[in-house]
């Protein structure tokens, strides 16, 4: 079993969303479990503004998620 937060079987409609690049304003698509993305317009890498990490303090799967976040 993997963390329900990153298991796509449990995702809702808001798990994939778009954010404006803070540098150039282009639209960048994020999946809720991605920690960062690179803008295709200006190549700036920026962090997911909606990522939740509060569960890392108590979740038994936290070590797996920490590895994903550090990519």
C-alpha cells in the first residue's frame, strides 16, 4: 500500500491544477504530489504552491514522500 495522498485512485478533481508562472505568467500544470515544475515559457523552476507537507510529521509512509519531494 502506498500513501493515499499520492495514490491516484484516491485523487479528486482538484488533484491536477494550473498555476501562473511567477516569472513570465505562462500556465504551468501541477499534479498535487509534485513538489516543483519547470515553466516551458521561461525555464524557471518553482515550487507547487498547494503542496501539503503537514502529514509528513505523522504518516507511516512519510519517508517515501520525503524522497519524492526532494527530487
